[in-house]
C-alpha cells in the first residue's frame, strides 16, 4: 500500500477505502477504522478501531484466534497478520441466519 498519512475505512463514500457488501449490509460502520501510515516510510502501519458497532478483529500469523480491538487500542501491523472488519472469520447472514465467510477478512502481505 503506497499511501501516506491516514487511510479511513468504512461504509461512507468519503472513506479512503469505502467498503460495503449487499449480502451482509451493516457489518461495517460508516467510520469503522483508521490505518496510519508511518511518515517517511519507516516503521509499520498501525490500525485503530473508531468505535465501530461490530468491531475490528486482528491476529498474528502464528495466532489462531482473532482478538477484538477496543476503540482506544492501536494494532501495529506485522507481515502475514489477519484483519477482519465487522466480525471474525465468519459472520451471520442477516436474512438467513446462516454463518457465511466475512467478506472483509484481509491478510497483510509480506513486505520488504
């Protein structure tokens, strides 16, 4: 990701990365999370949940359980981390109640 400053994630079209899925609407809040990129490219990006309703979940590559970030927590990315917005790996479909894969589960790539 080659971006400097703050990257906003949420349902609003004003987000740097607007995200929504008609199959599972309302998983993400309008202003869900912020990724802060390090100045000058030194260091790792950080992630902060913005008090979202359904949360932001993270885990390290060697961890098997995702943890929910509190709104005041800051997560520093490492290669191969997993990040999920609005729930863990699976979420409930609002119409059927079936468990479906979270469309907002991301893997942080290895960086040089």
